[in-house]
C-alpha cells in the first residue's frame, strides 16, 4: 500500500506543480492543491482544469502499467479518482501554532471544492466544477451542466458542471448525448418530468453507456411525479449529505 500511494501521489503532485499549482496537504490518498497563491497565476482556473484532466489521463496510464506488470491488488489496478474545482476568495497563509505551522487555505470557497469532489461520486463523474470555474474554462474545455443544488449547511445554490475534456477532443456522439441531456435538464426545470426522463434515457442510448447522472435525475423525476415540489420551486435540489 505504501508503495502504491508513493507512486500515485508522486505522479499527481508532479502534475499539480507542472501547472503552477501549490501542494497544500495530503489527506490519506487525497491531494489538496492551491492555485493563484501565494503568488498570482495567470489563467489559474484553466491551469487547474488542465492539471485535473492530465491527472485523469495519467491515472489511466498507470492503471494499464500496473495491470501489465501485475503489481498491486486488483482494486488498486482499477482505482478511480474524483476532483473538485472551485474558485473564489479564501484565507491563505501560514496557520497553526507558535511551534508548528503550514501554508494552507480555509473558507467557504475551499469547503465547496471539497463538497464538489464528494458529490462527484453521486453523479458518477471524475471532475466536478462550480459555475464560477466553468465560466473561466468553457472556451478550452467541454462541460455539462449536471444539476443545481444547495450543499448541506448552505442557503446559496450552485450549478454543478462535469468537466468532460478538452473541446478539441470530444466525439460527435458525446456532444449529441450531452445535448440530449441538456434538453432533458431543461425539461426537468420546467417540471416536465416524463419528457425529461425520455431525454435522459435517450442521452444514454446515444452515448452507448449507462450514465449515473442521467439515472439519478430520472429517479428524481419519478419521485417528483409522486410528490411534486412546491409551486414556487426554483429547480434547486438540496443535498442532505456532504
């Protein structure tokens, strides 16, 4: 296990630094990175997105190498990672005690990034970004609006976007699938539950694989058919867990 973590964390940390990110800390097998501090970084959202995509691609290469060499356990050879990206104002600096301190960050924007990483599991996606990040990266990266939610403990809503990949590396089939999903999400917001379900199903057929996000929203539509939201529903789903 130690050897696996060392190889994995080393590879991911090199990518973080390559794109001008700063290592905050390791939490078990998780990496917390900072962009645009302690020094300003031009296009830091784009660089963070590039790092995230390269991490996913690198892990795929590592998995293939591990399988070919028959090293580590099967679970390690099939490991997946999730990444959450957010941007905004945060408190950064050396924090701790008089004897021990470390450069780190804290604040609501930081917490939201962590929530995005965790939420990625529910939607079955590798990279989940906030709307503030999506606005900065949309020219270079292909994204998909997945949901509008209130995270646990907060009143403000946030749009969740899947970062799928670079805009010049997306197939026509995937683009068509995302378009159908987007139409389904529009129908969902308009309370057209059956139409939304049809479009979510169609998006999966077009894509050729099961899509956890489409399945989740299809099930939510079914629940809303039985128990419709209030008339003043704003389309926001309140998450009850982190």
